[in-house]
């Protein structure tokens, strides 16, 4: 509330006007208030110390009024008060009902606090008077005084809270210092800090300058406020004026039989509603909203929202279908043209189309294509739309968390819109498109709802005939839509949603299928996309056959032609006797050639995937390298040879022919087959032993199910040690370690049981597993081999890895015969096993001749690879 301690300033020869007090006076701290000399100020006194101060005064009602530095302090000490204050006289004290005092004080002189002589129960301090430093009244000071008075009069005249009498009082004050104090105490917009600064300024001219700045600033604020008020008032008046004029215009147009633009728009909406073919209840609701819109003022906020809602209802394809007759042979040709293989999927699609031809009003099935990335799930949906002659719509569901993305927002929210289903139907303009819901297994959920649950109504043939979007709030028939979902795996899809879909698996491609796909689709597409298909870019100043620039050639309709079309058109005009069919056609050869053998090298030694996405990326890399060579001036056609592949793509990344043979040349290593969300893969199981006390260690970041399979395999080996030609206590003095590389990848599942048992037996009998052999199957403690899933994916992974022999459970034989084609099985011998003894009979050599033969096979594979 006050300054730090300041000693009493002694009068000096240079400061003769200062007068030091001979006694101390009580100090009254005040908050957010500054008392100026010659000003009367009512004060409310409520602190106990301040009340005691007032009550202790005798006949002489003189005190020192000083402002606090911090108004939040309830008991300020000497250091929390400003140094400069006012000597004041108390004229009247009124006791209030709440025990506080209402004190009328009049300031007399500026003072500066000296030493504090008493601190309790209230402050007392010595002081010295600080008279104004009155300089000679120069013309500059007089001009400043007049300017201050003039500005003060303007402020008082413009302020509704200041009395007009203040102008008269200010005109009658001649002393500049007293005038500055009067105006400073009368201005409500000055802060406590501003007033304290004026109080502390003893130089009159400096005080007038500071006051002048505050007055100028306040005048600018008042002028700006007045300007804003006038603009707002003008805008309101203009709005009212426009409203009256608009109403008059409506009345005049009505009398003349004319309609304005708003009425025209409403009539257009009415015509769209009549032509939309919507159900009767929906039409009734649309007309009701339209009549409500007609009564609205276009300036109302609800006008645009209501109009948007009606427009959505009017433009939706309620009764507009593609109406095309299904041609089954043509559809089959389209599917074969767009996709290689996938015969089972194509058969299912043609079955659906056949039923659709016989029963056009059938409810659309919900197909779900499940498979690893890059096998053609999305592109297959486009081919189905092409075969059906329908429009194609697609929504990517990956990462979608908001239920409103599916079912829309309610119209009560600002910026509400229909969901993606309705938006796409508006876009394709038919009610029977092929609708693809991509990545349905990657749906999310949060506080905004569960999109998977919102899809239940969309994908249920028994319910989607009355699908209700939150924005439209009217039923829309989705039964004619052919919904196709895609997913990489089925586990994340909720069971109720999965129950409404027909699952079609796309497991992956063999090497031969990949080569054929690359030859027919991938390589031509990448050659065209990278600009090396042989078509030279046409320059703008290139001349046509008759010397006319190509860019300026147009046909009879006035449409501009360019490129080859312009050349052909101009040539035909210059030689009318030559038929257009006999004009020479420009043919262009691609600047790169991919032999089938080279595509096989890329597929075999640079990719290990179920799909063909990585294969297309590598083909694109080779094309970009050739594009760079052409840009550098090497324009000759490039034939992609093995040497070119090594130069562009580096060394082989995958050695499918030798990896299995090299890793199984020592005992204790067996090859299993695993299923992953991106397709099948080979899985190596390694076993090793060391001198110990019979402990068993398992590593490789494996799950609980696989750990149990390892324990079951070890138990079977120990219980059948005699049958295997081993000592019953073979594990008594050794420690066994079973490891599943790669250690950074989590692995789980029971299908590696037979592989683990084979690896342990191979280690203990010191007989390496046969080269190029892989297996899968679950093992029981009694030695039975149980069936496992993902047989097709695992079998294709084995073929990609160069496996020649595969051991499968006997119970999966029907799956093999149903899911695998003769081309896929070709080159691989399948061995079926019902017990682990059957597996060991195939997997391990039993004579030295078989072991020698296996060694020769491994050496031959390594030699060929080198």
C-alpha cells in the first residue's frame, strides 16, 4: 500500500519552499482512490485500524490520505503505501448501519511522507509539504491550459455521466496547477495509477502535458465509439428499410402477377420434389418444409438450413435406377479382362448376376472380400460395377471414429450434413450403385459413437430397406445397393456385423500368377504412368499437315482439337479424296521391354508377399530409371535383363531356392508354415542343446498357445524316447533351448506343434530335416496331428519359398482339394499325416543313403544360386 521507508527530506537552500512538519499526523490508507488538493472526496472507512484513526481525532480533523500500492492488501504497512499523498481535513463523519464510517474529506496540500512514528493501532508519520513548482506563466503554458480546458469541455459535453457544471468550474480556475488537479480528480476514466502519477508531478507544466495526453486519448475513444454507434444504427435502419421495401415489392409483384427470385427458387424446389419420385410420406414432409420456407424471411438464420434440407430431399435418387439388363457373358468377359485368376470369386459374382437377371427386385447381398494387401479387393469391386453397368461409390472406413460419418448429424446442429452413405448416393445419382466399404476391419470407436454398430442397419438386407439417416430423418431404401466390404482380417470385425456379410477370401497368388498379372496389367500400367510408352509430347508450335498449328485446328463443331486428332483432321481436309480410314496411323513402341523371365526374377527374388503391390512398385522403380536415362539422352529401347535388374534394384533380397536348404543343413532346424494378416509365411524352428541338468528354455517372443505347443512337443518326445531310438534319460544331463526367429516379431498359435516336435527329434537324433520341406499341424500329448486353419495361405507361402514337400494334417485334405487348383499344387508333393510318427517318417532321413542324397541336393541348390 505504500513505498519503502523514506526519511524526512530536510529543506535546503536550493529548495526553500519546502516546509517540514513539526509533528506527525495519522495516515489513512485508501484503495483505488487518489485525493487531490482542493478536492472534496467522500470516503467509506471500514477497516478497524482506520475506524480507530477517525475516532481518535480531536478538534483538529487533519489527516494524511495516501493511496495503497496494492488494493488487495487489507492491513498495509508503511512499505506498501505511495510516498506522495494529500493533507486532508475531515468535515463530517457519518456512522453507517454496518458499523463503517462515511467520511467527507477535503484535500488541502500535497505532502510527502517522512518517518513513521506509530504503526499500531494505526499509522502516523511525519510529512513535508510539496508545493507546486510554479514557473512563470509563459505563452506556451497558457496555450496548454486553454487546450486542456477546451478538451475537458468536449469530454463533459459528450459524457452522459459528467455534470455540465464542471465546464463552468474549470473556466473559473486561473491557476494552472489547481486546474490540472481539478480536472484530474473529475475524470472517471483515469486509472488510480494515472491519478497518482499526476499527484506526484510537482512541475505544473509537466502535469499539464500529461493531463493533455489523457484527454486527447479519451477524445479519440469517444469519437470512435460514436462512429461505431452511428454505423450500427445506420445498419439497423438500412435492414429495416430493406425489409419494408422487400415487403412492398412482394405486394407489387403479387398484384402484377409476377414472382421474385425467392419465389422462383421455391417453385423450382416444388417441381424437383414432384419429379423426385420419393415415397408419399417423405413427399408430404418435404412439401410441409417447403411451405414453411415460403413463409420465412430470407434473412432469417433458419432459411438457409431449411432450404439445404429440402434440396437434399429433392436431389436424392429415390426412384432412379441404372435400369440396365445384366449380360452374363459380357460380365464374365469384363471380369476376366480386369483380373487374372480368382476363379472362385468370379464364379460367386456371376452366380449373383444370374439371380439378379432372373429376379431384378432381389435384395442385394453383402459381400466381404478378405485377404492380404495387394490381392485386388478394391479393384475387383470396380470390375463388378463395370460388369453390372452401374455407378461405383467408395468409402474408406479406416480410422473412422464418428458414428455421424455413417448416419449423418441431426439437423439441430450447426453445419449438419447427411452421412457418407447418403452423400455418395447423391453423387452417383442412382439408388442401385456398387458401394464399396473399404477397410471395414479398421473401424474405430470413441465418445462420438460406434461406426460398426451404425453399419448394422446399413448392411442388414432385412433392415436397410428403411435406412434412416439422422439428417434426413426419412427412410431411404438401400436394398438395391450392392454393398461390398473389404478387410485384411476378420478378427477385428464385430460378430454381429460379420454375421450379416458373405465372406469371400482372396488368399494370394502363386509366382506364375504374379508373373502373368505383371505381364498383363502391372508392367503396361507403369510404363504408361511413367511416360515411357513411346508417345512423344507434342509441342505447341507443331505444324499440322497443311501447315496450320495443331493448337488452332478445330472440327466442324468448333471444338478445338490437339495432338493426333488435329493432324488427322487437317490431313483429311487438305486431301478430301482420301478416306479417313486409310489415313496413316501413328504407332508408338514403348521405350522399355519386360521379358517374362525378368518379371519372374523380380517376383521371386525381390518380393515375398501374397499380393502384387510391392511387385508393381518395383516395376515402377525400373520404369523410372529408364525415364531418367531417356531424359539424359539415352533414347534407345531398354530390354530388362537380369543384369539391368541388379543395376536398378540392387542385389537379390530373397533367396527362396537356397534359404530353407541352407538353414536346415544342421540338425535341430525345421520349417513350419504360419498365417499372418498379410498372407502366409514360412516359420523356422531352431532347437539346440548343451550340457546341463535337464532344463527347457523357450524364446522368440512367442505367445501362450505356442509355449504350450512347445511343452506338448517336448513331453511327447520324452515319453516316446525309446521308440525313437533314444535313451529314456536322454534329457537328464543336457539343457534344451527352443527358439523361433525372428525374435522381434510376436508369434502365437498351435499350428507349429508338429514342427517343434520334428526339430527336437532332429536335434536329439542328429539327423537334419529333409531339404525344401515344410509342415504345419497341431500336436497332442498322445501324438495325434490335428487340423489347423489358413491352409491355402500357408501352402502358397510354401510355394513362394521354393518348398517341394509339404506335410499337412489328414483332416485338411478336403480343404486342399476345394481351395487349391492343380496349377497351384503343381511342383509340390503333399504328404498327409494323422500322427507325429507319419510326420517324422517323411521329414527325417532314416538311412545314410538318404542323408547323403539330401546333402547332395543342398550343395546343388547352393551351386545353382552362386
